[in-house]
């Protein structure tokens, strides 16, 4: 027996999964990547992957956690045994752990920026400030490795405390208030943007789909973002799935998570770009986008210091509930595998991610250019880590889809999903063919030497067909 406990309340998984999904990915990363990639085209790929690939994989990943009732790595090992399939699938767990570690390293640094802005808001330092002052202030933060390291340390230590003491299951009531509050305050900012900014320009920027606008790497970023925002392909959802009650509906829960997550990203995007266009700011200014535009609105709004302070506190809460879901799978593994205590396991994961995070810290100042990362990969360490996660998460998701759709004994999967046979057939078609083909397509499309759409289309079909035939043969002569 795994000794895993199960959340007593049926809705807890939903809340925890929303807590994991909604975070800096929606508020900081989505707007900045959309801005850098020219708007609508990016959103189109992002939205398509969420619905055709993300939701089915979200269902699959939750299911893997719930049937195994173990931490991701041990759970995968267990499933390969009980379903008598290749041990190689265990790599899903390892790849996930690697992604979690990489993401946590930079996530905490960015959350540190939110900590800085919470402080600035609550002390009223930015009241009445103009665009120049605010952007100078942000640049000053970036220029200070000391300040950034301090905030990074505070944030990661806070997350570690919550997971280490095992109280993350108790933050349920906090999330119940925080998530709706975050949404309400985003709406307030959006209304401010509608009145004082240019919501028309924002809407046409976000919803004019001209696919030719998207660069090759833009494709990868859009797909990576859809996995990132749903916390997919890296064990977080699997780890939470392990605690999910057996009576809750997997499909309904997954659809609800994706819906809420997308709604938050869209409202944040609309609000931020209304302000960007209203104030004549740069759409493609990169990772600082949210931290430069929103304080500008709060500087001018009545009670802005208070509204801004509450806003950034909620951002921090959303970031915390995501970062604890990055720590959980790796910590749970260390506990199960090496019999460590929870605090020991969390300390190992967090200290390593903290040290790795220093690479992100220096990417914005002392190592902003001229490093080995720039000469080898043409980008900073932070951008390189982001690129890796944009590859690892979809790759993990692809493997999860194939594992759930082909390698597991399907009669048991059907039982676990417990949906109507038609829905089961639809889900299985999506994880068997559509998800893997879409992810392979984007990977192939991103290779600069492969031009146009024909080769990626054919290539992805061939990959999926080869896999399908291989699995069929394997199942028809079990030896
Ligand atoms: N989904 C989170 C966000 O959008 O901020 C980030 C994240 C959390 C990614 C947990 C992956 C993960 F496992």
C-alpha cells in the first residue's frame, strides 16, 4: 500500500488544481509572450492546444495519479508493473521532476518581483508616478542582483515552509476566497483599462488571427505556454490526482480547470493590453510587461495604492499555490523512495532550485549578455531555461497521452474515467492521435530547416501511425 491519504472533500482536487494552474503563467507569462509574438496568432495556437490537447492530457494526467495513488515517479513505476508494460515509461516521472525543478527556479525569481511590487504599492511609493518613473524603477530592480536574490529567497522559503509543514492541504479555505478575489480585482483593472485605456486596440491585437505572424519559436512558445498554464506534463497534476477522491468526475473537473484558467489569462491579457495601447507602451517589451503596465494604472487610480497592494498580494497567493504544486511531486518522491521526512525532502528540492534560480537572477543584470549561454544558444540563461521547459512539458504531455491511450489496459482506464462510452471514445481518440500528432507537428514545425506545413503534417502523421502500429503489434503478441 502506498499509504497515501485522500482528500476528504470531493471539490478539493478542483480547488488545488485551479490553485496550481492559475498563477504567474496567466498574469505575467501569458501577456508577455503574447505581446512578444504579435498577439492573435499566438493566442490561436495557445487556445487550440489547450482545448484539443491540454484538456485530454489533463484528464489523463489526473487519472494516472488517481489510479496509482503514489507520487509521480513511483506511480509510473507502479503502473508499468500492474499494466505489464515497458519500464521505459517511468521516464515520464523523471522528465516531470526535471521540469518542475527548472520551472521552480525561475518562477520564484519572478514571484519575487511581485513581492517587491506588493511592498511598493502598500507603502504608496508609486502614487502619481508616470510611465518613465515606473519603468526606471523596474529597471533598477532588474539591475540589482542583491535585491532580486533577497526576494527570490523569501518567496521560495515561504513556499518551502508551506509544503514542508504539510499545511498545503490546509490552504483550501484560503484559495476559496483568494481565487474569486483575484478574478474580481482583475475585472476592476479591466474596467479601469476600458475607461482610461484602449480596449478596442487591445481586442484587435489579441483576437486578430493572422497565423503567418507567428515565428517558428513562437509556435513552440504558444504550445509550451498552454502546458505551462495548465501545469501539465510535469507531475504536479499527477501528484494532486493521487489525493483525489474516487467519486469526483475527471472530465468535468478538467474542463472546469481549463475554463477558469483560460478566463483568468484572457481577462489579464485584455486589461494589460488596454493599458499598453492607451499609454502608448511597447507590446513586445518582454518579461517586465505586467510589472510596468499595471503599476501605472494603480499609480493613477483612486485608492490605487490599496487596490494595487491587494492585487499584488493576490498575485503572490496565486504564485504560492502554484509553486507549492511544483515542490510537491519531487518532495513526495523523495519521501516515498528514500524514506526522508517531509522537511528534509522539501529542503533538498528547494535549496537546489534556489541555487539554480540564481542563474535567472543574473540573466537580467551581470550575465545579461556575453555569457556561454549567449554564445552557444543565442540567449540568456533564463531564456534558455524557459526554452527547455517549453520542450520538456509538451514532451512529457505527449508521453502521458501515449501512455494513457495505448500502453495502459484500456478496460481499466475506462473504469477509472467512468464516463459514458462515447465520451471515453472521444477522449481516447484525442490522447491516442490528436494530442501526439499536434505536439509532434509543433516540434517539427519549430525546426528551422523544415519549412512550411507539409513536412510537419506528414511527419507527425507518420510518427503517430508508427507508434500506433507498434503498440498494436505489442498487444497482439504478448510475450
Ligand atoms: N500553471 C502555473 C501558472 O500558470 O502560473 C505554473 C506551473 C505550476 C507550471 C505548476 C507547472 C506546474 F507544475
